[in-house]
């Protein structure tokens, strides 16, 4: 059984249809990529999963439990960690406080503290800046912070929305390496990326979203001729 | 005289600060003005008065009764005047109207119960005067100042050391991010109202103890001053509200002491305008902008 | 609008008088606000008029009965003007008692001068209104100046250590308190050789008085003058005592209210003030009158009723003394004017011996009061 099942989800902002019958699954510990042009509806799908936008039809389930009608914080407590586009750093809070809030709904016990040690070991730069305001961190550091914060909740599934956006290519690559690492450790990941080439190469399975519909899905999409022409080609042209 | 006037300003300013912190906490999580907060402050003063009159409690117990009464009223206001509107989509105008209405209801209830005139507040504290070199303070003033300082330290520890305190600041910075971290935003908002209103209640009892009179309309002016302090300190900044409150208290007292009392409010709001011209986002700038 | 006092008894009086000899009644016009914004004053004054007429409608001597022609001005200036004319021209009264408010008196008094009729206001308080309309206009009430003169004398006399320097604390927003604090008190203090170190103001409705009091304290005065309404005065006095200023305090007319003591509590102990009419006055004549009033009307008499009663009484005294008969109203008007203008220590039943000064204003010794425990008492 897959961890996350999305069936025929429809979302509309007023008269504008953002998602028009999207279906998608993410298996236990699987890394799945969702690519598509700007405005294809990738972020909307993430928000629909988190209960931030309301679906007008369809079904979203996590381990067989429907997510519909649940509040965002309840969905988070099911073990779904969402890293929104633009990262969602709490800039006024210190690095430590950001990480502390990652484990908000867990007791702050020895286990949580050892998780903190593990996150800091994984991202040594965060340990150095532990008492700084998160707003003073660089873009790459902030991305590490929010991933670290997401890990503090011991997630079953991570939703990553454009983690490499606005980062230098080298740092972006570092983020992708971390994502791969997480996946290898058994955390399921749904990765949304505009950097389609890198993302599709990273994941075994992927989806292509266009105008609110899944137009392509399957394994080895990075090598698909259609994807190459429609999306990766434009990427190569520098768009 | 300057030192004594500074002390007077600090006394007045510490109550402004407590009220302004309440505004700023609520503005932080909701981005909305709570226009009945002045009345919550007033309710605290009357509750404290009852504690002193009916049950013959000491000032410390009166303070606790005042803060509990205000916290309850404040949380009730969130449930009645804010939450239903929030559930129906984000209107910025509706909560203004609903809180003004709630404030008027509180004023009317208090007027019917206690009369529209100022009610004398028993001087529960010693009138013993301590001469500390160039300034002299009464026992009651020492009590008031200690309460204000202890309250502010407690608040500082709450927002930096406790789970709900940090969650409150997170909610204040970004409601959606707080929610995706598993924070129940509605609970945090309710807690925020409780804390903010409790501070207002403490301020109400302190004003009663310090100036020996309270009235159902005392919240109106305090409400305006509290909002001014919030703007001076920087929207959403707790420490800005503390400093801004003291600053406003000192400026008011100085303008009365060295100029004319009729210009007091002109100076107070002149200070606010000046600070906003020089630093449009207040003394302690935060991520919150007024324009959204 | 027209209220002739007890038409029935007036008619009977006329018949009886007619049986004895052909003397006319002495008619006095009365202008009160028995409806409109000042209706409560007017009603209290009507109460006093009723009590008075029951006892004193017979004048005795050559005169017949006292006849009152009462009109309601509704507290409005135009009515005060029209009704003053009516009383002088159509009703041909011997004198007019009224109008009651300063604004009304200001516009009606010039008519009294033109119509050569004595007009006396029992309660209008604004300084200078009678002075501007000599020789026909008068005021029974004490101006604040006339209240404060004996008050200050009593206050200064009471102190064991003489007072040389004072600070005045006043409400800058309230018209009377501010005028008294800026003009009346300083002039009277200067006459008594006392230096006013500073005049510090606060505003009606303030809650914090610490800055003003600290400023006063820094000047180290021998005594303090508070010119404010009862609420603000109570807070000022509290703050003075709180900051350890134990100098003697004298207060303006605004504190003549039991709530001054209620709000200020123990801090008001010893504060001195003065009042024209003091309902708790133990003087037998006053106490009996107050008791009678309370029994009839189920309320405490106010200043307004006391002033009306005494003004009527003095008017009747003048009628008797100058042998006004109501036969020749023009001659009567002059006689009554001269009686009022030269009034010297004529004993009014409630407020005591009353004189009229060169300004046309009433002078007498007000009741000097001092706070003792929870009450004002007459200062010894």
C-alpha cells in the first residue's frame, strides 16, 4: 500500500481551475518527483495535501486515512513535513527555536534532544549559528535549516517545494544530495522542482504536471523524448 | 526634580507598556487591532477592586483576581468577536466593528453595575515614603514597579523558553508556517488572548492602586495610548512595546512637568509621529508591515 | 409657560384686601427655567417659592399681598429677553427676580437698565454681569471672589506657621476652575502678601497627577491652593499626600460635593473650602428649613433652592422697609433699587447677613468648611 494516495483531486481558485483531476501516489520510503512549468499547479497540489487549499473533488489519503476536512496542523501531526516554496524560515526566531518547533507536537524529551544532535551533526553550519536569528542565514543555510526542522518531526513523508530555487548551482546540488540521503534512510519524499533534469535524475519515478493535469508519469522520465523536448529542452535553452 | 519626574514617568509608562504588549501580542498573531483591549484592561481594574472590597484580599491577590478576570474576558472576546469572523474568511473591517461593539457592551455593563462616575479604589498599599537619595517613592510605587518588572521578565521567559511561547512567536511571524509545523494556530491565538488580556488586567489593577480611582471609561484613553505605544515600539515587537511604553510615560510626564498639561497628548502623539517618520516601522523593526 | 402662583389664593387675597382698603398688591416677576436644560434648577426653585409663599405672602403694613408672576425661560436667552420685557411693560411688576443662568442674565440685565426696573439674579455666577449694568442689576449669589476672600482669611488664620508662598494646582479645562486658578485666587493672595510660586494645571478626566505634584513639591510652598471640580481635586489631594506633601490645602468651590471626600479618602482630611449654602449646617434656622424641605419634597435642598428662598425673603424685607405699596410701580421700582443698592447686613434666613457691594454683587460670610472624617463640617 502506498503511503500517500491522491485520486482525481480538483482545486479551483474562483473560476480558475488549478488542479483538474490529479492522481498520484508515493510509496513508503519512495522518492517521487513532480515537475512542470510555472503555474502548472505543483504548489497547489502540495497545499491541497496540507489542507491549506480546499479541494472541490477527489480524495487524498495517507496510509488509508482521509486528509479531507483535517486542519493543517493535524495533517502535519500525521507525520507529513512540508517545506514550502520560499522555505518558510521563521526569520525572527533563532536557529535553535526553529529546530525546536520542528518537534512542537512531540514531547521535548531525550529522544527529541538526540534528534536535535543528529540534525546538527548532519548540518554543522547550523550548530555554528545555533543562537543566531534564522533571518541572518544565507539562502542555502536557511534551506538546510528548514529541512533540518522538518526532520525534527520524524516525518514519514516530506513534501519539498522547489528546494533549490534561488540557490547557487553548487548549493542546489548539495540540497539534492541531502534529499537523496533522506530517501535512502527511508523517508518518503515528494519533490517538486523546476530544475526538472536534476530532479528527474534523482528520482526513480516521476510525474509531469501541465495545466492542472498529469500528462506523463512513470520511471526514467529524464530519458523520455517527450519530456526532453517539452521541458528539459527549454531548460537547456536557459529558460 | 528631574530624577523624581523620571520616576513618575516610569510609573506611568510601565502601565502603558503592559497594555501595549497586549495589543502587540494580539496584533502579532492576528494582524488585527483588538479595539476592546482597553475595556479588557478596565474589567481587570474593576475585578481587582471587587477583590479588595468584597473579600478584603491584599493587593497581590487583587492582582491575581484582576488578571484572571481579564484573561477570561479576553479569551471570550476571541471566541465571540474574532473567531467566527475568521472562520468566514479574512475580513479586516468586520473585527474592527465587532470589537468596538464588544467594548461598548463591556462599558455599558460596567456603567450599569458600578455607575458612570469614577469609583474610588481603596489604597490597599502603604503610604510609607522611602527617600532614596534624590527621589522619594511610596510603598505602593515600589510594589507597582516590581509587579511591572516581574511581569515583563515572566513574559520574556514565556516567549523564549516555553513551547507555547515560541509557538506564539512563530504564529506571529507566519501563521501558515506555524500550522505546517503542527501548531494548532487557533489554540495559540486563544492562549495569546489569554496572556495579552492578563497583562491588561494587571495594568488595570496597578492603575487603580496607583491613582486610586477607576471608571468604566478608563479603557478608552488607555486603549489609544496602548496603540500609540505599539506603533512607537514596532508592530509585533514585545520589547518595543516595553521601551515604547516607558518612553511615552516619560515624555508625557516631562511635558506636564516643564510645559503645560494641556499639551500632554499633543506631545505624546507628536512623539509617535516623529518616530514613525524617522523609523516607519517603529523603534524595534520586525517582519510585520502595516501594509499587507 | 405662564404660571401665576396659586391663582386661587391670590384672588382670595385680593378680595380680602379689597374689603379693608383700596391698596394694590405688590407684584414681583420671577424668571426661572422650569423646563428645558435647566429644569432641575427651576423645579428646586419652585419648591422654595412654594415654601416661601406659604409663610410670607402677607406683607403687612400698608401693602397688600405679595403677588408673584412666574414665567419659564426654558434657560433660553431669547425667552429671557421677551419675558423680561413682558414683566416690565405688560405686567408692570415692581421688580424681577431672575433670570438664573449667566448667559440669560447677560442679555436680560441691559433691559432692566433701559426699563429702569430692579432685576436680581439669585444664582448666576459669572464675574462682572451685575457690574456692567449698574444701577439696576444685582446678584444675590456670592461670586467666587466673595467666597474665597473669607475662605482664605479663615485658612490663613488657622495655620500655626504663617503661609508666605503657595502653589496653585488647577484644572485648565474647566472654565470656572481655570478662571479662579488663574485670576481670582492670585489677586486675593497678592492682596494678602502671599507669593504664588507657580500655577500648575491638569486636565479634567486625568488620572495621573504625579508630574504636577512633583513640580509643586520642588518649589517647596507653605500651602497649596486647589481649584478644580471634586473628582480632579480629590485625585490631586491624594497625590499631594502620597508624595509626602503635608502642607495645608485650601480648595475652590468645585469641591463642594460629598464625592470629593469619598474619592480622596483620608487624604482630604483638613482640606478647607467654603460654600454659600450648606445643607448640613447645624444652625437651627437652616436645619429646620432643610428638614421641612426634605419632608415636603423627599430630596435634599440644593444651592438653587436656598438662593431663591433667601432672595425672595430679602425682596420682601425691602418691600416692607421702603413701604412699597404697589400703587405706583414707577416709584416702587426706584425704592426697591435703592433698597438693594444700599443693602447692609440684611439677615437672610438661610445664608445670614447679606450686603450688596458697589458692583451690585451680594457679599456675606460664606460657611467655611473643613473636611473632618467622612464629612464637611463648619470650620471653627
